[in-house]
């Protein structure tokens, strides 16, 4: 039963946050799909195998809202894949079929005709194949971006960090603190807060990735995403000890095993921690990694550290309906970026070399199988969502 599978997967998440995750998943079928990556791969492993494809590094949870703009460690802004919690070495087709399934579910949720969804899926795969055939990774930054992506990057480039911090903070007794009125912020137990602040202070002092000459000013628990809700996630306000009124926002997010792990047949590297896996794959797949991307271990649990990114700079699936014509360029960009990430990370720790990816791009025999599986699976997601909602309305999955 779908609900029992969901509860089993989420049993170790923070209970108070888990109730919020289940509520978010009840919003619509697309949100449900985002929150159940584990169901997708469990079902994929049990299905008839997709056509053979190269072994590549994948982010693992690719969908249309997992692309966005961010500030790189060179302080420039980029648009790229931006979530690697489920990252693994796996068949290229796994990444493609999850992305194409997300297109079908998004269109169905927005009540847009299936024919248009198929056209968008074909466009994504066409762009992906074309980029592979070139055999060289590409990227998107403000000067070459088009349409919606250009708007995202221009907005990010012009963003005043002080203004962003001002929106997230409040002054109390002459001290700048993170705003508790923000619905994404939750208070942390005082003892745990002191432990976290001490740990981050040590990280700043000892890590080459830490922001030199900064100290911790405040910390809160943060709610973000859908699939990752229930993991431990903290935001820190960092204050410069050299420049007055100079602040940074940093996030520390718990790293747990990829939900693909039980279904992987390719030997994976012997990672020291799950955070090492995520950071390593993200660094090799993205053109430029986010600012402060690093890892740490706190109370025997692995965490990813990075500068806080802004959720409003990620693609919202509602844009499909609001700006349908403009989405053609976005989907085209997504296909290119997916291929580029795989090319960029080719030949690394077991992934196939670029020549195999180029040959895969030239071969279109596998494309229809990916579309057919994704289209059929999107209908299963709709059925699973109905089953989920029936149970959720009864018990709230408590």
C-alpha cells in the first residue's frame, strides 16, 4: 500500500516536520511526486528495464523545479541543476525518465492537454541529445541567458545581499537576529542552539571553505523543499568581525542515504559520509558550485553546508501555465544543462567516458521508450496520489 511505503521511508524524519511534509504532499499530484522520489525508483526497479544507457552521475531527483539560479563560489550567478541529495552513479535513462515524468505530471496537474506535454517532453530529450552529440559541457550565465532564465539571472545579479538579509532578520536590543515571523523559520532548543553555534564557529575557523573573519550571530531551524522536509536543516546568520553591519546567511542540511541506493547495480564509491557523496557529485556536475559548498559532521550525523540559496529563483511549475510559450526556451535549456552535467562528470569514479555519451546522443532508438514509461508512470502517480489523499483526509497520516 502506498501510504505504508511512504511512512516506512520517512520514519526517521523529525516528527513535527513530517506532519508538514505530509500536508505539502497533499497539495496536488505534482507535490506528491516531488515528495516520493523513493516510490519512483522502487517502481522503476520492479518494471521492465529501460533500453541500455551509459552509466553517469545523476542528481537522482531531477524534475522541473530542481533547476534554478544561485551564486557560485566565484560570486557570479548561474542557472543549473540545483539539488543533489539523491545523487548516484546510475543509468542516464533514470535521470531522463524522472524528468520527463515530472513534465507529464505537471501538465496533468495544471489541466493542460497531454499533447502539449508530449511536445515538451520531446523537446527536452531533443535538446539533451543535441548537447550530448556536441560532446562538450555548456552552461548558462546572465550574458547568454534567454527568456525566463535571463530574468532569473538578471534579478539574482542585481540582488542586494543586504536587502535580502534585512527581509529575513529583525533587530532586538541592538542585535540583528533571524526573523521568527518567517513561516519557514522555527525556534531551536537553547542547548542545541549553543551546540550548533559552537560547531559552526569551529568549522569557520578550520575549514578552507569557511567565510574568514565571520562569527555566528543567530541560528534557526529551516523548512524548505518537499522531499527533504523532515531532515534536520538549519540557517545561520553570520556576522563579520572586521566590517560593521556585514552579514552572510548560511545553511546546514542533514545528508542521508540516496533513495536510489537499494536499486543500484553499479558499484558506488566508498564515500566517507553521505555529505561527501552529495558535495562531490554536485561539484563535478555543476559548472560552478554554490558559494561555501562544504560538508561537516555534527553529533555523528553528516551535513552539507552552503550559502543560503533563494527558493524564488527556482523554476515554479505554475510557470508552465502562466508563461507556456516562454517555457519552450526553459525546457530547451534544461535539456542542455542535463547533458552538460553528465558530460562534465564523465569518466569519473566509474562513470562512462564522453565518447559513450556522444554515441548515446546520436542514437534515438531509446527516446520513445523513455516517453512511454514516463507517460504510463505519470498515470500511476495520479492513482497513488488519490490513494494517499483518501488516507490523508482520514488520519492526516499521524
